[in-house]
C-alpha cells in the first residue's frame, strides 16, 4: 500500500488529492515539521527533511510533482493525464510543471522572507522579485483559462492539482486579492470536486 508522509498545509495535498481522484487505497503518515529531523522513519526516506515523501513497496519518492507523474503512470489508466498522442498533452506537461517551477517555487522565497528572515529583511528585494515573478507566470494560467476550463483543456488532470496547490499557497500568503476573476472561478470549481474535499478533510489543521 502507498504511504504518504506529510503535513498540512503542504505539497502533501497534491499527492493525497491525486490518490483520492483515482480511488487508490493509501495510508497517511503525519510528519511534525518542527521535529521532522528527529523522525527516524521519515528521515530514512528523505534525509533532506521536506514533505511530502512517498513509499510504495520498494519505491520511495520525495518530489510532489514527480509523485503525480508516478501515480498517474502506474495507477491512473489515463484518468489524470491525456495520452501522449493527444494534442492536449503538451499543455498538460507545461502546467503540471509550471505549478511548481513557475508558481509555488517562487512562493517559497516569500515564505522564507516573511516567516524566517530578520524583521528588517522580511520585505527584501528577493521576496519582492519573487512575488513579481509569480504573477508574471500566473498570467499563463489566466490566459489558459480564457481558452479552456482547465489547464489541459476540457479534461481535469494532475496539472490542475499542481496549479491549484500553488494558488492555495498564494492565498495563505495574502496574495489572492490580486487574482483575476478567471482564477477565482477556477479555484471555486476545483474546490468543489469531491476528491479535493476528501483530501482536505484528511488533515487536521495542525501537523500531528
């Protein structure tokens, strides 16, 4: 059985949501981020100490987008990604990775500056530049939503899971008031999915 090591609110949501969409049995193993480096079982899987981590038999993984690709390839039967021959496949790949490399990764810089930096550096150049780059890349999401209801077109895919997590992260940082109406509508539609609601309900508000 798949075991997901994670906490809330983190990229663990991406993995749990995908598993819920596919109806795959899994176990959740909460990780206390404050004590994660003391968690021998977790650190044995990911010595770097970030979440999520995944164990599936002899397979271990530590990157949430890679996990989405793995879960879909092994268990998805085409449900969470268009076929390679589908004209929507390039869009799927673009937004699957943009959700992290072009959106959530920049938000990490803001998180570090806002919550870990000394008071005088909380609004530093890096954080300001990261916010600007986040919204620059978000324009690609807005453009796509002007053309189709989801990131790969008409079909819900793992690319939506990847992007929606980043948008929720931005909201927690107080950036949602800068979203356009198409982004707000997209988030409402994705949040209405039963699998998304089940995934969120799995986590208590605080890490165990």
